[in-house]
């Protein structure tokens, strides 16, 4: 591995061959983007073939949020898929370990809070009363 000061590589042992690994977890050690390309090599012990991949550290500049629903209901859960991109439009291969805090800002065209009356969902008298009294 080139630039061991920038990333940490954790080998994940195979169930059938604990001495070998066909999966690795790559973690950034630096919070600053780097123009350096980091090369990771893996060697097949049987064939001797060497595989190489290129890793680049960057900052997330854009998120694409994907969901199966267009509308979420209060106190319901929905699975969101995220694609993250750097300033050059490169797609991050994973977002494991990232934590996101979500807020809905007023005036946002893409996400808005709708009242129970505006929602196409049937609701109870109690829900209507809560909304009316802003509870």
C-alpha cells in the first residue's frame, strides 16, 4: 500500500480460508482531502496474480438521496439510500461510518412538511386535534 499515513487497511478473513482475505475495509486516517492517489495491491497466493486498485481521499460536496416513497409520515421509518460525490463528480464507494443529522429547512422546494389535511393519508380525530392545537 502506498501512503500508509493517509489510510488504514483492515483485512477481513475469509470463512473458508482464515489466512486469506478477499475483502478489506479501507478507512481514511486524515480528515483533509489529498491529491495523492493511493494504490492498494493484493496478491493471489495460488496464482501469484497481483490486483491493484486506486483510492482517492476527497470531501463530500453533493448527496443524492434515494427512496422508494415520495411521502413519509410522522413517526414512520423509511430506508434512504445515499450516493455521495466529490467536487469532480466522482462517486464515493461507501459511506460506512458517516453519521448524518437531518433538518428540513423552510423554503426548500424538494422537501417540505405537509399537514395531515394535505396528506393523502386517512387519520384519526385525535391526529386532527393534535394538528389543530399544534401538539
